[in-house]
C-alpha cells in the first residue's frame, strides 16, 4: 500500500478501514443518474435496432445472434433495470421473456455454451425472479410474467441438463438442441466452464423444489473440491482443464484469468449463499487465497507500489494478467468481509487500486484486455518468460508499471466491480472517484452510433477503432456496478446495514442467499 500512503495522509477523515469499522457509504444521486442515463440510452439503441436478437451492432444499427438467439441483451439487462427502478424497461423485457424458446435453437447444429447460458440467461432469470418476488415487486404490472421467469429458467436448465450426461458427471461445455439434443463429446472442460454453475443451479433447485439441478452441478463441482490427476502446483491453486471421462486434472496451468477465474470466485460466494452447507467451499477458497498472496502477488520493477497477479504453469509463475483478472480485488474484499480477515481485505484493496492504475495510466483512460510487467520478485516465483517490454513501450512501462499486450477493451466490468466492493467495504470516497473516472473515460471513447461499442486500442486517446459490438454484459454488469457505487442504500447492496441478503453471480445478477429455516416453537 506504499503509493496510497499519500492518500491516507491527505484524507485523515478516513481512519484505516478494517473489517469491523468503515465509513458509512454515501450515495451520489447526480452520478447515479448519469449512469442510469447511459443504461437507458444503451437499452434504447438495442430495443430500436436489435431487439429481440441477442446483441446490438451500434455503428451499423444491426444485430447479432451470438448467444443462440434467445435475446441475451434482454435477459441480461433485466436485473439492472430492476435495480435502477426503471419500470418501463422492466415490463418491456418481462413481456418478451415468455416467448423465448429455450428448448431449441433456430439454427441447426448450433453449439450452446453451458457456462455462458448459465451465467447470463439462468442467472438473469432467477435473479430477476428473486428481486421481483421480493424487494422490487412494486415494478411489476403483470405478476404472471414474474412466474414465467422461473418456468423459463427451468425450461433452460432442463435443456442444458444433458451436458452432465458424461462418464464422470463433469459436464460437457457445449450442448446442441437442434435437430436432436446431444452433447459435443469433448473430452475436457475448463474449471471456470463447470465450476461456475453451482450457484445458479442450486438456487434453481431451492426455488423449484427439484433437487436434480443442484445435484448435477454439485456432482461436477466435487471434482474441483477434491482434485485428482496432475497435482495442484500451489495449495488450493489448481490446473485449467479436467477430463470429462474421469474428472482428473489434465494440466497445472492457471491463475485468476479467463478459463479459471470464476471457479475461485464462486467458492467464497457459495459460502455466502449458505455458510453451513458450503463450508468446504470456503476452506478451498482460503487455501487458494493464501497461496495467491504468497506465490502470485507480483510487483513491477518500475512500480513496486503496484500488485498484479501472475499466472502460472506448474510452480513457475509468469508476469502477465488482464482485465478479467481485475475482479480478484473484489473477491478478496468479499472474503475479508465474510471471514472477518483483515489480510484479505487489505490485499483486495491493494489489487483494486493497482488494476485501476491500468485505466488511469493509458491515453484513453480505459484498461487493456491483456498486459505484462517485469516482476521484481526473485526466484522461485520469477520465471524465464519474465521478459522486458518492447522498445516502443519502454517509456510507458517506466511510468506505468505495465504495458499492454492485448490493447482492446470490450466493455468489461471487472475493474469497476472491484472498486464497488472496495467502496462498500471502506466507505472511502476515493473509490467512488476512481470508478467515476473510469466511467467517464469509457462512456466517452466507447459511445458511438446507437449505443456503445468495444474499442481496439486503449493506448490511443480515441480508442483506435470500434468493434461495432455492444455486449450484453455492458448492461448486466458494467453499468450495474457503476450505478450501485453511487446508488442509495438498499437490500441489494453489499453490506447493507452489515447484512448480505444477496450474492452476485459472475454476471452481476444478485441472487437471494439461502434463507435459514426458522422452526418457530419446534425444539430439537
Ligand atoms: C427435475 O429436473 C430434471 C433435470 O432437468 C428433470 O429431468 C426432471 O424431470 C425434473 N423433475 C421434475 C419433477 O420436474
Ligand atoms: C446419456 O449418454 C448415454 C451414453 O452416451 C446415451 O446412451 C443416453 O441416451 C444419454 N442420455 C440422455 C438423457 O441424453
Ligand atoms: C517446482 O516443481 C519442480 C518439479 O515439479 C520441483 O523439482 C521444484 O522443487 C518445485 N519448486 C518449488 C519452488 O516448489
Ligand atoms: C443508427 O441509429 C442512430 C440513432 O439510434 C443514428 O443516429 C445513426 O445515424 C444510425 N446509423 C446508421 C448507420 O443508420
């Protein structure tokens, strides 16, 4: 926390945050309203030019069916529209959802990602159901449309459930419904691919009373909690792919990036969902978190004040990270809060502030998809792949502590997501200001045509060129976390009055935590 010691001195009103003690978060209605405007403008562009297809191409004003044509932007936007209290958008979406046919795809032989369909569609449906049956029920004009959310969630899960029909029970990552239901037959799946289903499928069982959904997801997950095959290189930090035949690990490559990230995320989130039933998940998260602090925390040679997370191949680490991994700060903060452990809170804040620097330092003010640095650590964590920046990047590296290796930005949420956790955990306004800076940069360089688009080069002030694609997680996640960081206190906020009634899935859909059975008057 070296760099930020300066901030601490200049803002003495904030005592050092601890798990027990924090400043009360203060809403900022003007900023919240601006984020809401951007959400509404994004929705309008989509609704006018792309609905009910999956996604908007905002420059050509055309659409894409990139998630099986089940209107992913509609389903993914719903929980955000609910949280923002926009009844008009909520009812536009509710009206359409019963029309989606989750039993087939329009195109024959079109693969369906079990992971993406779970986090976006299933997560969006069960979350919206929880919100509209609970704290936000006043937004609904036709209650039967809320019941349809759960029916559709079930229809989707029934379609996807064939994925688990493998020898081991580790699900296939891809299924087909048209012309006949079948699985892809792949011999492996990634740990994020099947270790990020358990929250949504367990919630669906709890809501419907059909225990099969939870049983299927938890059976797959069991191979991750008790790993076999190629050994884990660090305690709790496992490999990337697992065989669908026998459930054994096939490699020992990993980190907190794509393909592995959300497996670790869900370990602690399941503990939040139900601390008694998922205590073993917590134990695995603690192992992984401690190993991450010990072996993966890395400080660039030119900016030792920053902490990034290395990847690894066996027990050799390499200093490369990316936008996806920047959610880790928030996940450590959540762990720190739930387990009342200062070291996780402190490490999570350190990561959140460091990954924010990948925005603050670039010409566009937006962080790159992938970046590298030279690790200042000595062996054994330093590795031969730890090369120096190419000459044109050298001056930038001296100042910034990283250089972009994949300079695009596709409207991803992870950096502002961690700043949201940092703000809620500390109440320190500097995190609101960091998120606001990121929001202003993104909304300036990505605004185009009828919506917002990914950009090709964050190292250029204008973002280079556009990819002409507005992904659904822009509305589901990025704008939701940005809104919540400025929004008033409510039941869906992290640590609302010290209580967590909801847990956010990896697509930022808040799911109600499992309610404890209160047996009034029944003893023993
Ligand atoms: C429960 O879910 C499973 C998995 O989709 C399905 O096969 C089964 O028919 C469901 N049971 C009931 C009673 O709906
Ligand atoms: C499960 O897989 C077996 C073996 O491949 C196959 O014979 C069976 O039809 C499948 N069952 C379902 C419900 O897909
Ligand atoms: C890394 O793994 C290799 C072989 O797998 C082993 O010989 C070596 O001692 C390990 N190094 C550390 C630092 O654990
Ligand atoms: C796309 O729609 C926006 C308004 O929604 C409009 O300003 C723009 O000119 C349109 N672009 C094309 C290529 O039609």
